[in-house]
């Protein structure tokens, strides 16, 4: 679905269904340098079970126009503007990595709009290494390579996709390569500069689910403890044998976890 948001063309995947404001809704927000396609399996599931699904391409990503937003707060406000355009008053929101910060900020600053929150592969703060910031600023392919390699658990770097014939690592690398010049750097910089995460977490009032990968090397489980403590009684699910890219590494286990709160 194409729709104008804040004066720019925006795309969101809805499983080819019209939005019905009378139904419960679920918004999916992708991670840095990615797009709505990382959530296709999950969006289809919830659409089949009677929800509106809105899997977004953030500005400057995928099929959405405009420039990438410079801050997490700007991205969260954009999500709310999208909801306004669609006539949706309240929704559940799911975010991965950068998208988890967007979802967190949205739930904290717009509490009346979010009925449930699921954050996947998340930590706060979410610092980014100088090596990745420098490489992404230079539009160096090394930034894609580093994020792809460290985005998977060591076991899944060698394969093991539950879907025969699908190459997880190669698919992720190609997804990064499809992003426009400067998009990944804008996203990485937004993550690195977002220092309000714990304060925002403490303000959240809706049910919260955290899904983490035991083998995550970008947002390790140990780094999530301050966020877990700041959130109001989150349900925390740690998936064994998964890294940061949980949607590909543990698709069925992640779906089971999301169903519990969404």
C-alpha cells in the first residue's frame, strides 16, 4: 500500500488487505538498512488471524520516498503520523534492532496509541562501533559485511535455514546492498545517539515482550539487563541458537513468542 505521510510517499505491506479501523492492528518496524520484507512471514500470520497488519518501510527505505529520518524520535513520530493517515487509533507495535528503539520511543511518548509492545534484538542504549559508523559514512561495502557477519550467531553463518534452499547470510547482505547511499549510516547514527532509551522504557505502561537471541553478538543478552530492569515487568524470551537476526534464524520460535503478546 502506498500512502502519503508527512508530505512524502510511504509504503507499508498490508498482505493486500484494506485497513479496517474496527479490527485490532499490528505495526512491524524493520531494523537499520532493511525494509518491510524481513517481517513478511509474521505479517501474513497476523493478517490471516484477523488483524490489520502494517509492515512499514521507514522513510528512505525500501519503497518509501524521502530521506531517512535523523533520529529515533523522528521515526517514532512518523509511525504515529502513518497511523493517523490510516485512521488507526491504537495498535500493537513490533520492532527489531533500530526498529525496537522506534517502537519503544513510540510506546513511551504516545502511550494512548500503543496497546502492546514487542522489541526484538534490542538493548538501550544501543552503541555502534566506530568501525561501522566510519564504513557506513563512506558508503563502504565493509559496513554491510560487518553487520551481516555479526548479525548472525556463529552456527548460522554456516547455514541451517529451516526453509530448504534459502541462504540466510546471503539474503541479508543483498538486503543491505539494496539500501540507498547514506541510509545505513543515518540509521546507525540514530541508534548511536539515542540515549533516552532507559528513561523512555520506565514510562511505558502497556504489556511488553522482549525477544533476545542467546548468540546475539550485536545486542548481547548481558547488555540488555538495564533495559529489562527499566521496563515495567517485561516478559523476556531468550531463543537459544539464535543471533541478532531472529526473524531468519528462529522464525517459528519468534512467531510463538509474538503471539503471546500480540
